[in-house]
C-alpha cells in the first residue's frame, strides 16, 4: 500500500473535515452503490477507510467533492451504451497503466455490465480485442487516439462516432475519456495500488 496518501478513516480526520468525508461517502454511494454491493472496493471492509482516489479527494475536499459530482453529471448524459463506456474507460486505464482504475473497471465491466472476459482482459492489457460490436470498436478507437496521439481527433473517427452514438453519445464519450485520463493521472501520482485484499 502506498504511503503517499494512505487510506482515510473518518475518525482519523479532524472534526472540521468529517463533513467532507460524509459528502464524498454519499456521492460514492450514489455512483457505485453501497460499499458491500459495489463491484470493486472503494471503502475497506476492515475499517471503512476510503481507498482509490478518495485520499486525494479528501486532501482537497472542495475539489474532491466537485470531481465526484462531475462524474455523476457525466454519467447522466444519455447516448453511450454501458459496454462502450467501459471500453473507453479501460482503454484510458490501459494507456496510463493505472492499477486501481484498471482493477475497478475490469470488475465493473465483468460483474455489472457483464462483458465477455476475453474482451475486458485484452483491453486491460493494452490490446484491441479481435471481435467487438461497432459501438465498442468506435469507443476503443476514439479513446485510444485521444490519449495516445497528439493533435485533433481525425475527422473520419469523429464522424463515425457521430453516426454510431449521435451528438450526445459522442459528447459523453469524450467526457469519459477526459475524466478518466484525469483520474488515472491522479491515481498514478499517488501510486495508488489495488486494495490489499483483492
């Protein structure tokens, strides 16, 4: 476990910061479900401490709460199928080799979205799966290009995304790529590992 920003328990925070812990707990519960029902660990069962990006969020609580709220707003934009969303997120995570992000979204993709294991594992290894539906293929190609290639997204890839997802789906795809690049950078700065019991 990294010692840069270790897991945070509510009772270890000053009283003045415990409200931020509670706000983040509410936001996380709304996004991921209660800790015991989430497909990945974001609060440890042993001591209820926040793991993953949450220690960074709690180090600057106002920014952390806004970051979490942004993910909720992005998730409310319609037009991107759940499997295409997870393909984009995993593609970003594989590019950055962000251990916690890959751990969390491999579990979301397999357990919640029920994607094929071979597709999820290939993307997490940084490989393009041999067979995907068109939505997932577009999400993979767009995410891979945006995180890995300087300059504008090629016109033909933008137009393909617009054809497959429409305007709102394309907009939310771009938001997911940007938001998870941000998340991966934070996680890598913290050297955030997979939870110990996973």
